[in-house]
C-alpha cells in the first residue's frame, strides 16, 4: 500500500488507517475480542500500518485490545491514541469531563504505554480542546513527554485554526484529526489551508459519515439501542431520507468505476491532498477489504469535478453531533 507522511517530523503511515473505536462499543455492544484481534492482524497483512485508538474508547478496553493484537508487530506499525478526558467520580466508569492538565496528560501517557504494550506512543492526540487549560501548556506537556522518549509525535483533534497555530509554536503538530467527508466539509474553510501552511498532516475520522456513505443505511434502518448515532440529528429519519441524495451520487460514480460508494467516498478524500490519511472503522473483514480497495481507485480530474459540482447542489440535513458535543469542536 502507498505510504503517506503526516507532518514534517518523519511520521510515515499507510495511505489508509484503521479506526478501532467501534470494536469495543459506540455503535452497539462490543464485538468479540478474538474476532477483532483477527481483524486487526488481517489489516496488517493487507498493508495497513496506522491504527487509531483512545483511552476513552471502552474506556481503556480498546487500547488493551490493540496492545494484544499488535504485540507481534512492534516497530512495524504506528499506533495513535488520545488523552484529555477524566472519569466521572460517580463510579460509572464513563468519561464525562475534559482534563488536559499537564500532570494528568503525563499520567495518561504512562497508562497508555502499559495498556498498548509499547515503549513510546507514536502519535499522542489531545482528544478535545480543553478551554480550561492553555493550549501552550498542553503542547509543553507533550513536548516534555517527547523529550523523555515516551511520545514520538504530537496531535490535536477537532481543534480550530488559532489553537493549532498556538500549539504548533510550542511543539510541532504532526497531525490534526477531525471529521471530514463528503457530508462534513467544514475543514475546507480554514483548517486545510492552515495545515498546508504549517506542514501538518490531516487524519479524517468518520470518512464514511459514520457508515452512512457506504450506502447500507436508509431511512428505514433500525440502529441498535446502544448505537450513539441514535442521538445524532443527521441520523434522524427525515435527515437520512434527505441525505440519501449524496449516497446516490456516490453510487452513480461507483457503478461506472466497478467500485462501491464507500470506495468512491474514500478515494475522493485521499485525492484532496497527499497528506490526508482517512481512518475508516469497521468490525467486519469484508468491509476492511472493501475499504482497502479504495487505495487503488484513481478518480480523474473530470470525475472529481463531477463529484464536486453535484455534491455542491445537495444540502446536507442535520448536525453531525448533538448540540453539547458540537460545543466541544473548534471547526
């Protein structure tokens, strides 16, 4: 698989990564651990070297899963994880408050290293910007961890352009992770130009619109009661019905390319910039292989223009997160 570079610090990864959050919940009950280990190792066999997790996923069980699954591939893969939340003191085992206090960041790093069974975290993201802690202090804490050899590269998630600049001035940012796809295009306004100027890579999460752009979710689809998409306005029945127009557009291109809508959506993303590395998630091996197939699809200039022109006429209905979660984004 083609390799791409994130940032100017030499971080090289496969052109497509694997988002692992859904393996331990979020979209429903956690998947079978043994099957997920097989899936992760299959991804390595197929050329994926970039894996995304976070302490908050599970919580903790996602990092533990990757630590076990990727133990045989030390030095061959890049693992990204995230800090920035604190557990609810009510004993529920859930993260509900932001905490990027430097001392907390350093403790989280040690815990992540233990769960992931690694000597250094390849890419350490701030999961969400904590407005109670100056971003310069956050960047300074990660800089200390880099100097100690516990972290290799610094990342941000869902941060705005001004925050990115302030952080980058203290410790170079290798990558920004934010939602970006054909139905979430806000990063194009300020974020992409800022990243290009500063030499920072971009890692789009939910590159398939939390599964919607794959074309299997319709207005009639009933999601698992534990699926967090039930709370997302964009997944309300009427919104799904309206947003189907975008899936139909992808399907038309896919039919001509002997591809799937998901593959066209991913190929479109990778065609935007050579430093963009999407991280679609899945718990199914056939979906993994389908997503990897996107890396061999080349969209012509005319096809990209067709997608752009047609997509610009489609109004996406519904916010991408509930209101409280939108307030935590910097886009």
